[in-house]
């Protein structure tokens, strides 16, 4: 059963897919995005320091978080006849091979305009220990009825 704009309430939650991060999943994202930065592939390169940051090994692309959030919102919105219109995210903590991450969304607010119904959703991605690795907000447009 899909949600409707009318049935949504602030605080309603959306669960996204659980994603196990591996060296292979990172490599596949390199291939899909054409981003072969050594941050994501080269263990020896990642032994060094980058400014004030020491990652301690290769890390997943931050845009992979964005993709998981986008999938969660799109899957939820499409089933309801709505359209995912905007997504803004911030990376908080690096994600490494062996981590398992999951995006979640929480409805923050709804607004009706003359032509559409809008839902603002707070989004986070957490790892297997519950630490936030990314956060942001998404906007979904429901058709006016």
C-alpha cells in the first residue's frame, strides 16, 4: 500500500535499502561514475595524510550515499505517484569496506501550493553502529488532486 499526500504526517519514516560496502562495490561505483580517484582504490596512497585528515584506508565514494538516498526516495515517491524533485546531502564520516549502511528518511513538513503538494524529508545514512555518515534533505512533489 502506498502513501498519499493526505495520509502523511510529520515524523513518518521511510526506510531505504541496506547496503553492504565492499571493495568490489566501491570498484563498481568507480566504473559507473568514471571516478578512479586513488582515495577509493589504492591502499598505499591512503596510508598518507590529506591535510588534517587520515582516513586509514580506502573509502567509499560520498556520491554512493547520494545514490542510495535517491533510490530510497524515488522508490517511495514513485509508488505514491509522486516525483523526487530535490536532494541535498552532506558527508559526515567516511565509509569503508566492511561497513553496512542504510538510508532513512523522516517527513519534516508538507506544503500545498496552487499547482502541487510538497513534502520535505530529512534524510540520513547510518552505518552498522548507528553512526551518521551522511545527512541532508529531500523534496518530493505529489500531484495536486
